[in-house]
C-alpha cells in the first residue's frame, strides 16, 4: 500500500456498483457485498499491492490501478466473467449483478477521517459518471482510457465499441466505449490476452492416443498386401516394374528440339537488339508503327513509363482499405456534406478500430475537432487538437483552416494549453 499522502497520480480507476443494492434487505446486502468482495479479491490477486488501492463505496467498490493501465481492463473482465458464472443455490447470490465504469485521469491520494488512504479527484469522479451510463452486466470506459489502452495493440482495440456522447447529471458530456467479449482471432492475440487473464476458446487439435489405448490402425493399401505361401513352397519373387524403354530415334528427336529452342532464343535476342538500335532513328516516323508490332516483346520499361499501358496491363494494384480507413473516409465525406452527427459517429468508429499509421490518427483527431467546432463543443475540439500536438508537436493547420473563425482560435488555445508557441 502506498503510504505517502497528498500525492497526485494519473491512474486507471474502476468503479463498481451493485445493481438495485439499496432495494435489498440488510441480510441480502451483506451476502451480496461478501460475494462481491470475494470476486474482487480473485480478480486483483495478480496485481501488486503497491499498484492498487481499493475503496469501499457502500453499494460497491472503487479500485485505483497505479501501474499498467490495462490491469483495470482485465480485472474488470475477470470480475464480470466470475459474476456471470455464479450459479449458487442461494437466490440472493444468484441475482448479483454489477455495472462497471473505467476512467483514466488524475487523482490525489489523501487520508480519510479514519486515517486510511483515500482517492479524490476527477479521475474517480469521471469513473463513477461513466459507470452510471452502463446497463447491468456491462463495462463502459471513458475516451481518455480508450485513447491509451486502445492504441497499445490491435487485440486491445478490438475489445472496444464506440457508443457516442452521453451527458451526466451535471450536463458534462462524456465519450464512452463498451467492452465486448474478446474473440479468438489469432494465435498471437490469444496468447497476449490469455497472459492477462482472459480465457479464450481452446485450439482444436488432432486426435491423441491416451496411455493404455491401442494406436489406431493405419489403412492398408493394395500394394502393401503380403504374399502368402504354403508350407514347403518357395516365396515367389515379385517382379519389379520394368524400366521405361527409350524408343528408337527419341534421343535424336530430343537433340533436335534443343537445337530449335536455342535458335529461337538467338532470334529473339536479335529482334530485341534491333528494336533498341533502330528506335531512336525511327522516332516519329511512319515506320515506327510497324516496328511497334515487334516492340510487343519488349520489357516492362516502356510500360512503366506509360501510365495508360501500365493501367491496361493491370500493374497498378488497388490496396483495399482497412476498416479504420473506411470509417475515416466515410467520416470525412459526411463532414463535407455537413452531416456532423453521422460524421462524429464514423470518426469515433475509426478511432475504435485502431490505426497503425499515426498520420491517419492525426487526420481523425483533426476532423473530430472540426466537427466539435461546428457543433459548439469547443472544449472537446481543443482536446482533439491537444492529442494531435501530443503525437506531432510541429503540426499546423493549412492557411484556409487557420483562417476559419472556429478552427483557428480553438487550435491556438490548444497550443497555448500544451505550452507550444
């Protein structure tokens, strides 16, 4: 346990709430809290004591993770799976259901009235707000948490689904993502998730022979059938397959074919040399059209220099867009049509799909900032610009974008907040 009070941390906070806890009788509340505490203890057993702080919130609990941010995600998944698998004879325990919210933000470590460590600050407050949007059995995370964990790996990004903006009781808007059940997509992804405690579907293997069981007999072929002999008889000799005979004149025919092939290669070489030698002198002349027929056997040099021939030859391969790039393309198209609500959804989905190229991520943040400027969400627009400057401190808007009365001032405020001149 961390013993230094009045310290500020950026940590991941998991806020857990028992559904309809206040409507239960006292004896039912005691049973539910006891079972929840058991599940929490099991979920965090692999997290170092100095990397976590657990608070009792009355109708649930709050856990601050001061180490790896993904610890909050995997502990929440483990907790949800344990509760879903709860099948007990007690009806009260079988009805246990929780809502979980995760946020990444600043918290201050202080001592409460009893002298015990406590967490206060926007990090834990926002975690509670995000939790309030969740349905029973659902895990929701904030935008700040997704931006960190979703970009750690493709496997992590696939766990999140963008749900849009939600406003809390203080009219503060939160961008939220739901955490979906992971699917066993690849072996590498399975290993990385299992290392963090998520159970994946086992890999199907071939039939194995258990100890003490007879090995399955292999099918026999007709060629493998043994020849039986009677007593006193000699085992007949199985004649081997006769070697393939060479017909008379076949060797001569083969040698002639080799001579013809060599002659054809020499002829092709002469034609190619003639084309390259005669090409400069015949350029632009009518005879060049006739030489073009012979030039059909030339190399790809002319095709590469001529875009029309290159396209006709099918050498220009079209690279398919990734889901994230498709969302980005759709979001920009909708923004240009001034359909800002749908553009925001598409751009948010692009973030949720994950990018490997940071230039695409910068483009998503920029157009999201433009959307927020157009819809009056100036604070969110500045946050998007700050994320761009975190990726690329030298980023600048184009002359037209900087001159826009909405985009320019929001970008300058973001630069000032980031300490960039």
